[in-house]
């Protein structure tokens, strides 16, 4: 078996050629990536469901838009909390993933985490890949892999995140941000 270089904490940005409608222009934050597979959440798929409708005690701690995001096509009935907590030490109920980005244990009383939170987003479901599956998709050119920034987790305009992430790259990827939604209309 080949060694897997961890991409935990990095972003997968869907290429325009990616045909899976679950990931059309998706920006996925990888929360875990190793030889056993990968798990991430789609950062730019807000749902119409308010956080207060399903996790009322967390609603006041989430940023705008205050909705649940569809984290991916797997386990849509489960919720994940991703938060940015500045500083070296995180509070009880938060596990660092990469830099200031971490996972929130949604069973923890919100008042314990609230004062430390820089931002919080709630996701229903996640994106998952089995061993070697993501590496295969990367080899096929389905994803661009780029560095994440803490602000990606809480972008107030998630519908613009795909273009914004590509635009900030210092390579030819910045040009991809201008790729039309429907190239057949050109």
C-alpha cells in the first residue's frame, strides 16, 4: 500500500469538469484524510433550514447565514459543528483539526464553548471517501487541492466561495474563477 500524505485541513475545490451534481462547484474542507479514507464538509451549500429549527441552543452562536449547511451526501440525518477558535488552547468540547479550525462536540453545552468561538457553522451530513478513493479522483483531475483559511468556514456569502477561493490562488487556478456556469452559452 502506498503512503498517503495527509490533506487534513486543506480544501478540495471542484474542477469545472467534475460531473457529480453533489459536488458541482463545491468547496470541501477536509476534516480527516489518511490511509483509511477521507471525510470533509461542503462549505458552500446552505440549506433553507435554520439552525434554530433543529439545534436551537446553538442558533445564537452561528454566523450568517444562520442556516444548516448540507455538508455532503452521506448521513444527512447527522450534524457536525465546525468552529474557528483563535489561540493555542481550545475549550472542552472542541477538537483541533488544522490551525484554528476544529470540530465541535454538539453534545457539549453551548455556554461552555460560546465565549471562545470565533465562528461556528453547522453541517448536516458529510462527504466521505474510502481508502484510495479520493486519491483516484485527484489523479483523474476532479479536484484542485488548496490551502484553507479560517474565514472559509464562516464565509457570509457561501454562494461566492468557489470563485473566491480560486481567485486568491497565485497560479493559473485564479483564472478558473472566471469559468462560466454554463460554457455552452459562450
